[in-house]
């Protein structure tokens, strides 16, 4: 009996060791460089050589785009509140790095090494929750500055009862109220430390507080790692690609396939906010604006109008309108329709009137004129 127990313990130890070895090997295989960002995000935006931060990425998006604001919502995970984006490239840009803003370029993204549910600053006011993207070089120990920048207002505010909605963008507070809300706000400094990755995340609002103000029970999603770029929610799991970024990789060999200068950036693309998750699958190439053929001149692109051949032209270059009208009337009276002509009933009745008048005159003549032998 003792031998059987010893054999069982030995097998259990071997099984645990193999499992640990497999886990370590799997973690080592997830180590990648910035090249994964350069390659995966190239079809969806432009990589720019920026003087202050090196390579930055500018998405092809509409003018109203703002990070952690458009095409997404908040969902609670075991690491904190995560931004669930509808963009195919959201797995990278809303969980790694930082977002910056330039007056000429607009919003741009800087790659980072650490994964997180969202890299934003959180504040709370009386009846409101607010968040703002962390800028370049800003960490979780950010101390909120009471000075308010009206021009670069990048905050989003919602009433506490509306926080956590799937269509949260419809409930943003008007910007005219931001200064008042910020003046009465306090920082939300709740964090979560991932010991395995040795990273501290910004957690966001407390779960119990959100449940109390919204009146709903909140069940956190479980983060499940996938082996390919993308993210998807299945039941209560958030399946997302979150590899570890190797900080010691040789940066000389890690570069985007195409880099443009700041002066050559095409920031705005009217009518486009691409790629959307429901429209374009991941890794599908998109025609870049610099390779797109320019549309023809709209002034010369007049549609061809079908013209009735029976109606004369009324263009100013032709005969005056008065003459055209008299000519049409004279042609209607003097022209008899043939059997194969398609003439309207009104015109037929007009053209038959002279013929009917002639027949009535012939019938009114005496019979003797028609039969000379009787005279």
C-alpha cells in the first residue's frame, strides 16, 4: 500500500513539473517585439517618423475619433475595467502604449511594452465618472492637475447610472459642463498588481460602487489569451491577444515596412472610419489613400439625360424660345403622321382635324356634281 502511495506521489510530481515546464515554454513563445505592432497595424493606419517619440501610428478614422471614446465600451475584468473596442486594431492600441495628440496630426499612438485593461486616468465627481487617455510618459502615479485645458479637452464624462452601458457614447456629458465637474472631482487611485507580469494596472471605479449606483449586478469577464491578433467576447470570457513585448530586442531590425514623414500625413479621410469589426476581417489589406486613384472632376461628371426626339432643344445656344414654339405648332398642323410613327393621341386629333373638315365639305356637294350622267 505504501509503495502505491509513493508511486502516486511520484507521478503527481512529474505531472506538475511537466505542466510547469509547458507553461514556461508557452510564456516564452509569446515574447515578441514591436514588429508585431508594425506589421499588424500597417493596413489600418500610417506609421510616421515623429521627432519626439520615434515611430508613431495614426489610424484611418473619422474626424470625431478619440481613443477610449468612440466605437467601444467598458467591461469589468479580473484586472480592472477594460475598454472593449469594435476596431480590429483595438487589441493593441487600447491595451499597450499611450495616446498623444498633435494639433496638426490629431490623435496618434505610441507603442508600449506592458499590457493593461486600459491606460487611462480615472476621476469621480458627485454623480459622474470620468476618464482620459494617459499621455506619453504618464504612468499610474499620475497626480491630477487642477488646471483645466479648455482647448485640449480629452475627458469623457457620464452619469454614474449610465456607466457600463454598451452604447455609452450616447450618454457623454456635454463639454460645457466639464470644467464644473472637474472642479469638484477626486482621483480614483484603485490599482491591480499582476505579479506574474510584474505590472500594475489602473483598475478604475470600484465594482461595488458601480453596482450600487447603476442598480445592476456586475459579473467580471475572464481574460483568456489567444495566439493571434484580435479580441472577442464569448460568454463570460474576453479572448484577447496580449503577448509579452521583449524589451531587449534589437531595434535596428524592428521597423515598419513603410514610414512617412510628418508633412506627408493624410490625417482625415471623409466618410471613413475603418476598419470596423463587422465590415473588415483582421489582416485584410485596405487600399491606402496614397495609392487610391483620385476621383474624376465632379464638374465634368454630368449624367447623360435622355431626350425626346420629338421635342426640340431648349438650350440658349439654339433658336429663341418664341420661334421654337411657333415652329412646333406649324409642324404639328402641316405634318401628317405615318403609320409607324409613335404620336400621342392629342397630336393625332390635332392633325386629323383638316382631313375631317374636307370630308364634310365633299358630303355637302349636290349629287349631280358627283354623277354627271343624270344632268
